[in-house]
C-alpha cells in the first residue's frame, strides 16, 4: 500500500466531483475495487502546490453519512476510517454545487463534524452566476470555518488555489483527531438542513431569478408527447451509429490483422508456432477485436447521455412504463448501460435504493443485447440472412438485427413482470431522484471514460479470450486427424463437442455450434473466435483473408439452425464476468445460479421452438 | 392562502411545503425525501408532469429539481403563494 498522504474527494451526487477529479489528476488514474464490495475505487496521484505528492481518491457521491446504498456506505466508511483496506484520509476536499448550496452544505456540515482538515470546492460557480446567483465565498468560509475555493472543474478554474490550500491542509498543524462524539454527527437531517439553509442565505449576495435554459430544455425533453418521441429518436440514432460509423474503423482493423497474418506467414515456416499464431491467436482474438469500434461508439453515446444530464430525464420518462412491470425509472440507466455490457450495467444498479427492485434489475440485465453479442449476431446474420430490401432503407438483415434487440427488451420486461410476482415479490418500489442541470459534456472526460472501457475490453481480449482461444486451438489441433477425417471432429475438442451435440441436437444445433458453446461460456464473442479458429484449422491451406468466415458458414448451416442459434444467444447467460459480478453484487451464489438456470432454460426452449417452427415453415 | 397536495399543485404555481405525512411514507422514502431537502416551509413548485396520466412529476424544491412519483407527492401538503 502506498504511504503517500491520502486526500479524499467527497460530496453530493451531481456536485461535479468526477470532473474535478479529472481536472486534478488528468489521465493519471487508477481504477480498483474496495475489498469485499464492488464499489470502484478511483484514485490518482497529484502534486500539491509545494510539490509534495499525494494520492487523491474520488469517493462515491452521497447525500449524507447515513448510507442508503452500498456506494454511500463506502463513502461513510472511508471518511470515518472504518473502510477495510483504506487508510483514514489526511484531508478532505468537499465538493459543493454553488447553485445548490442549501442542500449540499448539509452534507458538508456532517463532514466538517468529523474533524478532518477540509477544503471546500465551491464548484460550478459559473453556472450559478449564469443563473443569476452571486455568492460570497469569504462569508461561506467564515461560517464554515474552513477555506472555500470557487472552482469551475471543467475549465480548470480555481485548481491552483485549491492545490495551495490543500498544501496547508495536508499534514499541517490543523490536523485533528476524529471526533465521533461531535453533536453534528448525530443531529437529525432536518436540523442540519435548516442550519445549511441559514448559511447558504448568509453567503448569498444577490439572487436574480432568470428564465433558465434548463427549464426550457426540460419543457421539451420532459414533454408528455415530444419527450418520449425525442427519447426514441435518440435511441434510434444511437443504434444506427453503432453500425454505420463503425464500418470504416472495422475495415482498418481487418486490413491490419490480415497484413499481420501474412507477415507471420512470410517469416515463420509452416508448423506448430505458425499455426498457433495465425490460426489460434490472430484468427480468434482478431475476430473479437474488430468489434472494438462498435463497443466504443455505444459507450460514447452512453457517457455523453450521462454527462449531459439527459440520462435522468430518460429515467423520468421511462418510469411509468417501468412501473407497469414493477420496476422504477431508475432501472432504465443500468438497463441502457447493459446494451454496452451487462457488467457495468449490473454495477450501476447500486444506485437503486430498493433491494427487490435492484435484484430484479440485476436478474434481467443480461437479457439486454450487450455488445459481446454483436460479433455473433453480425456474423450469423451476414452469412445466412439474405440481404434483400423489403422497402427503401429497410433491409431484411437490419430488420432481423433490430428484431433481436426488441426481443431482448420484451423478454426482459416479461421476466421482470414474472419475477416481481414470484421470487422478488414486494411492495412496488419508489422513484425519487435529483435531476441535475444540463451540461455540455467535456470531451476530455468522455475520452477518459472511453479509454478505460477500451483498456478493459482489450485486456479481456488479450487475456480471457486469448487464453480460451489458445486452449481451444490446442484441443482442436490434437490429435492430428488421419487423412479423410475432419480435424474438427477427430480432435479432443471435437469429441467433447460430440458429447454436447447430443444435448443440443434437438434444438437444431450442429457440431460446429456445440464446439463453439463451450468457449462462449467464458465470453459470448469467443464463439466467433472459436468458429474462426476451427475453420482455420480445418482448412490450413487457405489464406485467412481469402475465404471469409461468413462464406464458410453458408454451406454448412441451414437457415433454421442459424435462427435457433441467434435465439439461443438472446437468452443464454454465456458470460463468466456477468455471473461473477452478480455473485459479488448479491453476496452469494443463490441469485447468480438462479439467473443462469432461468436464462439457460429460456434459451433452450426458445431456440427449440424457433428451430422447429423454421423447419415446419420449410426453411 | 389556500392549500392542496403537491400532486395537485398547478404547474408553475409557487407554494411552500405546509406539512408532510411522514408516517405514511416508507422509511427509506422518507429519509431520501428529507435528504433531497423536503421540509416544512421550503419553497416548492411543480415544473413538469411526465405524462397526462400517472407518470412522475418533476418539481423544484429549494434550488434543486427532483423527480418523484405522484403517490409520494400526494403525501406532501403545500400552501399556495398568491
């Protein structure tokens, strides 16, 4: 553990804490986890004004020291020195929204009562001024008894002054011991709130009510008719962009991979190592990496929607619909994130106060079409669904893809409806949330968010997926098949697959699919890598780029099989990471096992129904 | 000065919170309501209603905009400011 002095950034949600964290630490950030809980620990190093290095940790936003969610509990435990694996901070930077002092000062008063050295960042002072609010930081500083620095984190205003004050606060003579007996710690919320309001009034020089932009935007965004239409249009543009904007970068990655494979073939003689590199790693991992552009585009949209403040409006609009299946509008945010990946989606459920509501959201999150399914869907649809135009701008392939997304959503809602009446039965949950001001998302903050997503994805491609692909390559390459027999059937992997095939044959799955299902358990997109690796081993003479994977599938799979395979992937919980995060978030094996069970059962039944209906229809 | 519940407060009509029926709210709901600044005497105003039927409402409380469901808004009595 680092022995640098620790400074904790703490404040209400929507105080601009993360922007301040980014402004203070730049890209020098580390994302870890607190032991025992899945709350992410964001930390970074920075140099104080006097040059001393300190570690800065960004605590989850909280309304008070009385925790209502796992996130808020971590915040309380860190600032009181009770968090396992974390040292007591040497100083706190309390971030308050200048335009929302009445509310944010209440939490500040609670934090001040802890007795740690505090510097208050009076953040987003520019937005407050735009709203016609003039504040006197000197009065606020006198009332609170600590330094108050006006800041605009997104424009790096006030950062130097903040660092100067921190130099005094960290390790200075002002450092005090914890005072857990301070009455303010135990005062009830209402009393503290009234004190906070008094201080806010004292620090307010003048207040001119202005017609706020915010209100005008909300009049449109939350309009009973225009609002939902706008939301639908936004979602449509988002999913369209995922496909249309990614075409070019995917092409570049494919070209690069093909060049790499050719280069290796030129340098290495035919044999074990060349096969491992070209057929195993490049074919397998490459098939997954080409989806990086799509995943990043999807995350970029979600990050922008979140940073701009629109996401909460979307939750507001969706609340009524979600209430029909026993959820709340809050569940919309984790569910939308699950379209990118269920893991951050499930982690985002932590903001849902109600336990039953949260559990239901976790259990249905894997039904949202995550980006790991895209490689599978794109491959199968591209290979086996005819590219006919049904109408101008509407192609059959696109329609099938759209249908799979809709199916996931419908299935999730039906599952929620059933779960809320059976296993997660309980009083209908509430919906209460602060609606932050609209803000222009800052490019740098989005960039940092995307960078961390990209590294997580590439790390996974480089470790989990590379490992499964290499294991599969080994199992599929040995023992060598005698001539006249197919390598993919004779090898160890082939024999394991023949065992699985017995179970999945009734739902129309062939030997290739049985072979792909096992590695897909590690991650869905590994199915594509597995199929690519197996075909590459079966046909070692062809150049990787010469015969496209899609063309190889055409001759071997019937349309009924392809449809059943797609249906399977709508439901099947084939993702170790999702199961692991569910176990951590629900503190045990009971719910992840339930989730895996109900989703596999649904996958098997639905794939079977699809297959037999398709066969009956003569496909 | 007349009174009604926040649920039925006309849009853009300024009011103050007169009374909150804390006992008829779930414990976490009451706690969150307090944390968001709901308290007797605080200025409140309905800004938006989600849908014509039963959707949530967005209201200004103090300097904050908060979304809540109608059932909760119905527990909050407000006094209209002329």
